C-alpha cells in the first residue's frame, strides 16, 4: 500500500516541485492551493504526512494546523 502525502500551499509552483520530489513507487503526493481544499481532502483520505505553509491566508493556515492536530 502506497503512503499518501498532502501538500498545502498557495504557490502552485512550490506544490508541484514538492510533489515531484516526493512522488515515487511507494508514495503518492497530492497538492491543493487553499486551506478549504486542504481540509476537505484531509478529512476524506488518510495521509501519512501533511506539508503546509502555515501562512496561508493570514491566520487560516494556523487554524488548519490546529484542526488537523485535533483530528
């Protein structure tokens, strides 16, 4: 079973570069560019790792981080 990594960043180029670096035969990397999309994807799937920019939309990144930790 492949491990899943979620990348959340408003910069599409950064998302693509991280995905390219992590994607492998044993890892699937997914990315989204908004806090809301990130939360929806996090709730729907099980991820081994979440990489995110906490400065997304001012304080929303920190709020998402706290929500993920409590989940």
